[in-house]
C-alpha cells in the first residue's frame, strides 16, 4: 500500500486503532471473535491500552512510545472497555461479536 506521495504507508483496516491527539480512534471498534486488534501510538507522549479496573478485561499493554504498537486477539464475544493509565480521560471500547 502506498500513500499519495508514493511512500509506503501502514495498513489501515477494520482491526486498527490509532492513538492520536490524546484519543483512541475509533472510540468504539466492533470486530468478530478471533480478530487481532492493533493499537498504534502516533502521539509524542506515551500511552497504555489497559482494561478498565474491575472489568476483568485482558488488555494490559506496557507504555507505548511514539510509533509503538500493541496487539491483542479477542476470542470471546463481549464489550471490552479500556483506557490509558497515564491519561485516564482517554477511554474507548472494543465490541466483539460472535
């Protein structure tokens, strides 16, 4: 895949979340069970992808520096709320369907 400038660009798909401007985009992502979701940090600040406290969720990334990525494969249907532990106002959800 190439950008309009002819340079290679990162693939963008239905299973990608971009961390940009202190937000997760999209804020709600819906995928089928068995899908690997990848979060990519494009901000100059570090961020995490962490399941909300008390949710029992599986997401536990380390701090992602600029251009770092974290992936997780969702195997069970459900709604997975997550946030950035460094910037708790950053929240989002992955909805997994059967």
